[in-house]
C-alpha cells in the first residue's frame, strides 16, 4: 500500500483541495476514484462517521474533512506553507475557510432543490456573496496577506464550482452588476498561477457531469 | 485597553469555551458581557461578518469563531496545550470539534422550533448522538488520546448545555436506554477535574435563562 492514498471524486471541490495541497507540497500519492453509488469498503471503514470523500490515508491512518486534511498536510510534509506563519493570519485563514465551508449546504441546495428550501438557500448564498463582495473591495485578491493559502484553496467552491453549478442548473445568483468585486476577484482567481498550475478537472467535463446530475434530480 | 479582551454571553457554550482556554493558559483578560438585543459597536465592528460572540481581541486585533479562537490561544500563549502535539491526533481533535460544531444549528432548532423544521432537527441530533454513543463505547472518556483538549472543550455543547436545553424545553432526546455510552461519558465529563475546575455558569441560572427563552419564543 502506498504511504499516501487519497480517496476522492474527480468532480468534488473538496477532493480537489486535497490533491492541490499534496501537489503544492510535492507529496507522491495514490489516487483512487470512488463511485458515489457504490462506495468502497475502504472508504466506509476510513470515514465511518460521514462516509464521504475526501479521505487521506497516511501510513494506514485515515484523515477526513478537507480542511482538517489540509492542516494535517501542512503540519506533516515539507514544502511551501499552506497556512501563514503568524498566528493572527492563521486565525484569519481559518475564519474564512470555515465561512466558506459553512455555506456548502446552501450552495448545493440552491442548485439541486426546489420551492421554499431553494429560496432560503438562495438568500443564504446571496448573503455570502455580499460578504465576499465586501471582502474583495479595493481590489483585494487573496484572503490573508500576500500568500495564496488555506482560505484561497477553500474558495475553490465559489471561485470555480459555483459558476459551473450556475451554468448547469440555470440558477444564476452571481452577476457582475450585483457582485462586481466578487466577479473581479473570481476572474483573477481562475487565471492566477496557483490555480492554473494545479488545475481542477476540465471545465467542460465538470459542466457535463453537473448538468447530468441536475437533470437526473429533476426527472425524479 | 487591556491586552486581551473577550466579548461574550455568560450563557453561551461558545463564549465559555474561550474563557476556558484562557483560564487553562493562565491568560489575564477583561471580559465584557454583551447584550444580545443591543450589541456593542465594538462587537459589530470586530465581527462584521457574523455579528456574534465570542470575539477575542488581542492587542487590538479581533479573532472570531470559538474554535478558531481556541487554536489562536493555543498558538499564541504559553501554558498547557489545547491541541495534541502529534499531527494525526491534532487532525482527530479538529475532526471531532468540527463534527460537534456542525450540529449546533440542529441542536438549537430541536429546542426552539416547531413542526417539520423541529422534526428534521431531531433526526439530525439523534444521528449525532448515535455517532457519539458509538465513539464512547468501551468506556472511552476523551476524544483523542489521554489529554483533555480541543474536542473535549467543543463537547461542552453536548456535555453540559444539551441537558439544560432538554430540561428547559421538555424536548428529551437523550435517554440512557437509547444512548447509554453517551450518558456514561456525560456523567463523567460533568464531574471530571478539567470541567469542574473551569465550571460554566451555575446550572440553575443557565436553566432559568433558557426556560425564559423557550417561553418567550413560544408566546410569539
């Protein structure tokens, strides 16, 4: 068994964060693509609480939850830092990473649910976008100081996936009229070296995958 | 201005976690009780995103979110460690702390909402209790290794407050028949040195406060 294994979904922003961190650190790893309809016994045993990807297995020990894994990778492997050195900057990075992760359910519901549940989720996502739009005023490009790190990696959900979700579902919440700072940040985010170097799956493939999911749920 | 200030609610498990950590570390601090109906401008300016307690202000810089504050305190001040030293144990502590915090909304809804929203929340809380009951089998008393730390402090919500919420609302989810391991853990938790030494507010005062809240919401 490889020293470092990753169980993931190719289309998941959370799996992608972990791959990103491993690549930044230059850690060799063995990736296993899980099947969401038929999860492996290794996944179920490794994450018995949530039964979800990503799971990092290092020396046979499983670590779950993408942000927890990112902290673990930063503390365990040599290479460029994912968290800042200064404790206050670290706190800011953790604050923003948590802020983004706390909105995941709302983001997903916005695109996959209907009715009142969807409307509530839309409100929550718009509140999140307002906060981010304010955060990115004055041409701010990174969450903390000058180094791309934990919070910027956690932002892949809103920087990359949110646009795909919108296109796949037709539910458009982000417009440059309403959230101009956010959109300016996003344009630069998608094109910055750190994102380009560790590119997520091809956008057209992601889009096709999420379009199929939206259609499958709509036809239920 | 004191070097370390804490803005909190005396009845909040999240404020209590931060006080707890400061006391463990032996940090002197100035505590300010906030009014939830009339939050101070210092609170609103210090936590513009959530406008919530607790906020720790250290050398004039605000830190928000109780678990983020706990990590900051651990990294900033001398004294007994709040997180374990070993990266894998740290990951476990963070995993459980996140697990507990992810259930906060459900716990609160269980006691303060009605109808379908309450029923869904009850289901989620029972799922959480099942996980914890399994975790505490074989007489396990702490989340990670032998040291009381981050996850055990995050567990004040279920170890102390949940029982008060139940009594205040009459909504009883925890019974020793259904969750015997959890109850055994809780009995020991409430009486262990680390909890007793840094006692939360008096239980009867907490209970009176939450009873009044439940009644105020019911009469709306």
